[in-house]
């Protein structure tokens, strides 16, 4: 992460996503560094446990990605399938069911670059593993179940040509084309992203500066502490993260102070947020509080989480 120059908001979003295992969508023009930043995300996650290493190694062995004497995989998976990948390639299948990319990304990150270019069916079949953490493939001989607990990170351009809102290049797209492009991600798919961040082109002065940002090691230290707080709350399920909190658990674990509640009430009224939006905001706010070792969600956490809210494309 020390190599990433500029992109303060995107860097922070990567830290928050890693701390709460939140799904993240980055929207920005070509050359803004979206792919470069996402490739550094696995390094921000806590070290794998022995059980996670066994699970990851077993899945990769099934599809022949590990030699018999290869030992355990101790690094978190990072899978980045091409946008031509089919729904079967993503979730698994076949006459004899085999794991797909979502299972190969178990305990790690699944990165979908140029996300609107993926087939509609391929994106829609992601909803079940994202919701349940497993893939179920039914065949006449029975049902195969593969684990699929992963972080989803998507990247897309702001428009088909990629330069809407870019000060250095003129956008050639019509409002209708931009609307249709964003429409390739259905509402239910976009709802799976807890954070959506606009990534602009890096300014020249930041690009030419000799120093970079904070190191991966320093950020991972905060992320690991935040994960420990979540594990302590989960108790029975040490892997439970803030992204997994149910509506009932949110009521228990997401106490908001009066100042934060006032800001949130105004946001609900102004932006006409749904109950699902409300829950999503509280999950991310809980992660922001955990990063600061705070028991109560405050006004600063609510204000920050509103900056990660999904917005309609400018048309």
C-alpha cells in the first residue's frame, strides 16, 4: 500500500472493507489505479488460521491447483476471473460438480474487473453464495456443497468510454448509454456492496511525489485488531464479521450516540434510505468504530459511512 499515491478515500475504503469483510465497488476511469489497489487487499487481511489454510488447500486440490507435496496454502486466495467467464466457471458445476471461482476465493478475495462486462446470469448467480457463504449444486445423484465465504470487490468505469467526469478527457457517451451501462448491474447485485467509492485520476503532483502512503503492515495491524473485536462479539462463530451481522444483531451491537443518530435520521429522510440501506450503513459504521476501538458508533463514524453510499450515475 505504500506504493499507492493519492487516492485517500479509496485507500481508506480498502482498509474498512478488510476490517469488516465488506464487499466493495470501485468506480473510476481507466488508469486510476483500481486494479493496482485491489491486488493489495489480501495483504491487509489477518493471517490465515490453520483451519482456513486446510479449507483453502482442500478446495484448490480438488481442481488440481496444488501438487500432492505442495503443503498448506497459508496466503489468502485472490481470484480475478476474466469478464468472459460463464456462470458455471464462477460458481462451479459440471456433470461431476467441481468448485468454481467463488469457492477458489473462499477465505480470500474475488475480484471482478470491468464488472458490467460480465454476463447478466454470471452476476446474478453470485447472489446465493454471497448470501449463504456456500454453493449448492444439485444433480440427480445428490447435492454438492462447496464453501464460498469471500470478499467481493468489483471495479467498473463511470461510463462505457470510461471518462465521464474526467477533467482531462471528454466523455463521448450519451446519458442513455451511461444509464444502460450502469443498469448492467441489477439492483440486487449492487445491494451486495456495502461500500461504493469513486476513484479519480491521480493528480500529477501526487504522482510525482517521492513518498507513498501508509504501509500494508501498519494498516493490517489495525485491521487485525478490528477482526479480534468482531470475533469476541461472535463468540460461538469466531469468523463472524460485521458484514455478517443480522438485523437483530445490529440492534444489539450497533449502539449509536445521540449526535450520530441525529445525522443518520437526517440522512434517512434526505436520501430516502430503505431498511436495507439502514442496515448496511450500520454494519460499516460498526467497522469504523471497531477500527478506533470504540464501543459506541459516533457522529464521525456516521458521517464517514455516508461517503461510501452508492449513488445513481450522473446522466
